[in-house]
C-alpha cells in the first residue's frame, strides 16, 4: 500500500464518520455535484408529468390531417401512465368522439370485462388508439392519417415504457407491425413494436359481432397474462 493509499483510506474514514454523525443528527447528506436520490426521482417524475401535459396539449391542437375538421374533440388516451400493459385500438368511434375517451360504450365494457378476466382493472392499464380523431362514419383510417398521427402514439409509448402492448384488431396490428397479414396469421405469435413485446387479438367491437371468436380471444388473453407475469421479455 502506498502513502497515498493510506491518506486516501484515512480521508474515506473521516468522511464516513462525518456522514454517520450527520445522519444521526437527522441532517440529509449531499454528495459533491450530486442531488439526493429522492430529489432526483422527484425531478424526473415532474419532468415526465410536464412532458405528458405538453403532449396532450399538442394533440388537442393537432391539425396534421384532415380528421381535425370533423372531430368533436381529440381522444388522447386514458389510464395508468406507468402501466405494464398498453392497449392499442383503431380509432375513436361515435361514443369516444363525444366523450373524449377511448373504448367507451359496449366495446369498452367488453374490453373492461376482458381485462378483468386476467385480473386487471381498466385503471391499471393505459388505453390508446392508432388515431386520435374519429374518421367520418367510422371508416378505416387512411395510411396518411395513421402516418400523421403515429408520432403522438410513439411519444406516449416512450413515456409509458410498457412491458407489453396488446394490439386489438386488424387496423391496430397492421399499422403497428407494418404488415398486411390476416389477424388469423398474426394471432398466437409474439411480435415486437420498437422492442416492446406485442400480442395481437380481436377488437372487442368484432367480438360483439362475432361472439364465437371469444374463445380464441380468451387464448390470447391467457398468453398476455403469462407474459405480464413473467417480467421482462426479450423479443
Ligand atoms: S388524427 Fe391524429 S394527426 Fe390527424 S388531426 Fe387528429 S391528432 Fe392530428
């Protein structure tokens, strides 16, 4: 051991004792050029909340595609901003356009029941759509509309950092996975969106029209539940 090491060890001991006594006195210890961990976490949370507010405001004012002309209001998304599961549907329908919330009405009630079947409450997940504005007469989103809207959803995904994405319906799956494969081909396989594991299943509105598909939907939900239970997943 060199003399320098001895001095260094002695200095460390003095510093450790100083921290010990300050701690006993109830005085918070600050390290040089650093903030206490709790302060760093508080700043990070405040920063994320600010980004959410800025994003929501930008979406509210968005006129990047023609759908802004016919909307009652934008439908930003709803739920737990720290969710493990992000549910993505197609676009707002009539009820969503009026209420400003995705997946309301009968399809929303069925989604709530599907989530409850795997032990999740609606408030525990985050729910959004490919489009933030309602297409007239509930027609399919056009490619240029989905492209214009995708940066908003991507920013939401970056802020939430979910463990798993559940894409509900053909439109959501096609836009997220950039494929035109059928839902039958896409179901039952694990996909990924920007590194986030992604499961494809039926849209609740389809299940209301085709209740026979609920059995297959249940299989998808079981897979989803096992993914959520298994922690971080490599894709
Ligand atoms: S659908 Fe998306 S891109 Fe088009 S106006 Fe609405 S928020 Fe903007």
